[in-house]
C-alpha cells in the first residue's frame, strides 16, 4: 500500500496537471496569413472544441511583431503558442532539441510573399545595392530574410548567403508598407506579405521583383504555429481542442471565402476595403490549410547553409504527431 505522504504527492501532482489543462495563450502577427486564427477567435472554436473534451478553455490572445519577439516569449514561458514563418520555427526546433523540444502544431496556409521595391533601378535581386534598405519583420532571422538568403545563395553561392543582411531593417509590415508607398525614406524595398503587398502594388511607384514561391518552387506554407513539448504533453485535451479548432476554421474559410474576408476585417478592426480583402482571400495563389506544404525546402536548404545544425529526415521530425493525420511536405 502507498503511504499517506506518497498518496498526497500523487494527488497534488494530478491536481497540478488538471489545473494546467484548460488555458492557452496564443500570439499572432499582422496580416491575412493569420486568417485561420481570426476565424478561430471569432467563432470561439477552441472553447467549443474544449467543451467536447469536458473543458472550459480560457484563451488569451496576443499580438506580437517579428519572429524574435515570438521565440523569446515562447522560451520564457510567457506564451504557450507562437506563430511565425517556417524558418523561425525551424530555428527554434533546431536549438531546443533535447531541451524544450519545440515543434510545429499546424500550418496556417500557403501564400506567397512578394519582395517589392519603389526604386526604378531595382528590377531583380541582383540590382539591390548599399543604397537600398530592405524592410522585413525580423532582419536576418525571419521568414522573409531566410527566404532571401536561400535565393541569395543560389545567385552568389553558399558563402555569401548573408549578402543582403547588412541592408535589411526590422520593421512591422504596416509601417514598412506605408514607408514604401510614401517614398522619401531609407526604405526602398519591402519583403511584404498579404494584404500589404496587394495594397502596395496598387501604387504605380511600387513593383514586384521576387515571390517566395519562385524561391521555393511553388505553393508553400507561409506561417506555422508551434509550441514546446511540455505544453503539448501536459495539456493533451487543450491541445487536441486547439488542433481541431484550427482544422474547423480552415473548413469554414474554404466554404465561404467572402464571409471569411468579413471576419478578417471585423477581428483585425481593419479599415481595408472589403472587395480588396475578398480579392486576396480568393486569390488562386493562396490556400488556407493546416497541412504543411514545401516546409521541407526550408529544412533542407537552411541545413545546407549551416543555419540549422540538425538535419531533419522528413517534415514529421519538426511537427507534432497530431499533424501527421493530414498530408504534408
């Protein structure tokens, strides 16, 4: 028989585990790349799925800009779920193996990011010079910077993949887009994302010089959600409810994309014209799915460049097993 002291410890441990369930803090960034989360939030899908697990889940929504802030918040336990591009997630997966063991939960959809310029002399990446400044959310480490590094390695060789890091500036998408459109500032180039790239291209002084799809070889995941092994393992019901909520949100979007556009405007309190948002959401280049697409290109190329020390054998190495029920790459 167990002694009273041991029983008390076991009960206390179980109590702490139960108390840990039913709470989740999620951070997202700016843009339509987070539409799945907007629908989850608007429809209270986590709370609905939680009830199926017998839980009243308390959801804390936050907004952060840039992968660096996201990753710091996740590793300091100030956040349960982070969201960013595939490269920042892979960097954290690589650095935390054997410790926090950060992995991806799900994709948030596939959409291209455009490298834009208001400098008439810049027609391609090869035309960028010291006179230009490239605005990105997280210089050197974010989705846009890593994508540009992969393209730079193709053009100039592996040893020079950071060629454009010294002219990159960290700036949130809304600010960078406004600076590019207005002109007259040091920002001549912006590695943008929806909806900002669509807004910018409505102005005659802005043109596209590269798409992330060009670099990756086709349609590819933009943003992912990720968390630690600890949160995944200690909150199985909350985690399942969250994953099901994401899948349901993707179905809702694809069932009525025009309605989803209205949801985006409402949740984000955006002043964008509804027709523009509907145009973006219905764009054939954009796919709202929780299944990862071409994430392996980043895993492979960033390992080749030495950014990642660990070599993944497949996309399943850096996604938690719940995602394996769907096709991926």
